[in-house]
C-alpha cells in the first residue's frame, strides 16, 4: 500500500510540473520567482578587459560607458559620423597606447592581481544587497570563466583562465558570494561586436557559440539570476530565445530558481521574458509586472578613470534612488566598476557601506515590501510632471525632487511602502515638528525605526490624516540620509 501511495504521489508531482514549450506564449507564463520581488537591492559588476584602459570622455549631460571602449575607439577611428564620445575615445587611445595598439592586447594586461573575492563578498553582504550580478562576458566577448567557446571562435586566448588573470574569477567570486548567503547571478551578452564567427555567419554563431556557451555557464555555475543583453541586433526568433528559455525552465539545474530579464531579441523589451528592465531612468510606475532599474554610481557601468568625485552620486542620493524605486514596486541593481587589478575603487566601497549602514536600521521598510496606494506624498505647491516607463536614459532625478528649488514648487515629503499590516513612511527630511500623513486613515501605533528597537512616537488621527510628532533625533540617527516611520494599522 505504501508503495502504491508513493507512486501515486510521484505521478501527481510529475503531472503537476509545468513544462514550457519553445514559444513566447508558453515561456511567458512562467512566473518570476518570488525571491526577486522581495530582494529589492542587487549589485551589478562590470569588469573585464575594458577595465584596463578604464576610460570614456566625460561630457556634460551625457552617459559615457567605459565598457564600450573597443566599440567607441573603433568607430572613432573608422566612422566619419562618429560622435564626441567615440572621437574622444580614439584620441585618448592614440595618445596613451598608440595608433597601432590593438584592443585585444588589453587581455594580457588584465591581471586582477589584487582581486580578493572574499573581500568583495564581505562588502556586498554589508551593503545589504540580496543578489550580485557579474558580467560573465560583455559585448567584447572576453569570458571571465574558462569558456572553451570564447577562445575557439576568437582564435586566440579569450577567457580569464587562458590569459590575463589566469584564474576562474567568475567561479571564485560565485563561491565567495554564496558563502555569505547572497544570491549570485550573471550578465550575459548574446552578441559580441567583433567575434569572427558573428561577423561571418550569425546563425552558426548562435548555434555553435552562443547556445553551448550559455548552457555551459548555467550548468556549471548555477546562477540565480541572468541579465541578458546585446539582443537588439536580431529578433528573438533569430536568437532562438524561446527555445533557450524553454531549456532553462525545463531542464537546467536552476529551472525553479532562476530569474531572467526581458532582453532576448529586438522585439522583446517590456513584452517578453522575465522582469522588465530600465537603465538610467525614472524606472516604472503603475504596473504589477516585476521590474528593475539599473545604473552606475556615476555616468558609466565599467570603471571610468575620467570621472571625478563630483560625478558620483552621494550616499544620500543613492539611498533616495533605492527608496524611490522600491516605493513603486521595483528593484535597484546598482553597478560598481572594479579596476583591472581587482580592487574596487574606494569611493564605490564607501557608497556601498553607506547604503548598508542605512539598510541595517531601515531595511524593514525595503525588503519584502509592496507599493502602497500612494507611492509618495508631496508638500503644498506645484507638483512637477514626471515621465515613467522609459527603457533607457531620462532626465528624471528624484534627488532634486526632495529639495526645495524655488517658491511655489512642491517637494516630496515622504515615500511609502507597505508589508502586512504595516505602512512605512520614509522621510527624506526630519523637520523636528509635526508631520501630517495626509492619506493615512488609521493608525494603532507609530514608531521610528532605530538600531535597537523602534521608538514610539505620539500621533493623532483625524479626517485630515495622521499627524505625527517628530521629536529631536538621537545623535546616532541625525546623519542618516532618510528616516522611517512605521505605522501599525
């Protein structure tokens, strides 16, 4: 009888298991694993041979991605219509390395001699990030693990074990991050600018290079997260993306856990795949679909030696961006760009520590939360118009919306998140006097999040809302970038 019951249970499980067909109609039905929406904060890492020159021109009002160095210098050299960034990159390359110095030589200088994966993992864990996403390879095609496809199709040593660091830096970091209880994932570029097979025969590139390389990465390192990119050169049908995702969801060792994005073909962003992506924008609003905003601390993802301290976001600004993003239901994937020797720039370490200091006290208002009926409360005055749901680069800057700029203009007084029966009001300023939370209809208790236990605050409920008395802050909280009121309802 026990054997029969066991077989019936096994049969039931087999019948209930979802099998995905290699079509968008099928794979789009696969839900994004819940851990992603609860995590809220991740660390992006752009690190590769482009970290050796570590350069892009810094121009007013423009993003300049240092990881695009090879593409920029090539266009700056060969394209009469090259833009300022491309011309500037080529001029820099000629001046520093010489006209005849090929980009491929940077691989031999990518030594990573000071790379300490345990230190990186300690820093990421302290920052409060719940997942880490390393560039397994960028559009240059250089792989940070011993990918045989990389060296084979390039016809030269083109991975971190065959040249440069001479070690599996991806594997070493993966192990270190997981020892800290943080999830590990990878960025993976579908295409490679100058891969000979890509340039000669794109279908063969997909079949003989991209597919086996992608499966090797997933099978051996078991990522919880995959950030696909470089998809815009072909449609998802040409990339055979539904087929690849069906394998990922049906057969791969991470089929139940892995989270993917929406960059799987020129026809897929904000339409197919996993969560929606935005890049250096306001992010998204008014949607229930999972989404994530990614950005660097300055104007680049890869390390840019031309950036100065004034180009980096302050710790307060980065916390505000995180809070704003989470209040609208998104995740923030914040990028760092290590140097070629394997060190993380000190200013980036400092910023991550500052975020971690804040999350240690106030993380309850971030992790596992959902948007409230209002994402924010404005002061009296004219509310500025904000455009959301753009994929790439917008002028939106939430850090300017919390500061009084001119008379008659409204500023954000509070951001809101909610979890269970608790509402969180995250205040970018502490007035030291009464604050009216206008649309909050009820409250059983109001407290200020502190490092030990929440401090109970006085409040009064009326038709106008909940008025909370904001006392003088204890000295240890005065330097915080934001303060959290927990309203129990």
